[in-house]
C-alpha cells in the first residue's frame, strides 16, 4: 500500500512538473513573439537605411538622454558588431525575463 501511495505521489509530482514546464514554454513562446513584434515596430521607426538591423546611430535617435542610450545600446548589441539584430533583441528580452524568476 505504501508503495502504491508513493507511486501515485511520484506520478502526480511528475505531472505537475510537466504542466509547469509546459506553461513556462508557452509563456516563453508568447514572450518571444511579443519581443519579435516589438523589434519589428522599433525597426520600422528607426531603420532609416532599411538594412533590417538597428545601427548605433539609429538606436540613439530613440533616446533623449545619450548616456541612457549608450548604456542600453551596450546591453543590446551583444556581439559588439555595431548593430542590434532581431535575434540579439529577443535574446536580451528573454534573458531579462529569466533573471526575474
């Protein structure tokens, strides 16, 4: 009887864990979708040369305070190539959300 109860509790814990993992995956997917849309919106407003990425100069036009712009830009341009790509933007957003937990 004890083994049966332990087995039931173990299965319940696994199912709860799977459910939470699935919810996390759904939340992550929704956040990624929202981040991609936010990048596209920002790109539409700032990408003056239509190259599909945001240069340092283009990014700085979003900010009145250039010190804030510099700090943000350094955080978003993760590969330090002088551009913020969609993949960099999405990765930073998802990493920030992960740190909140």
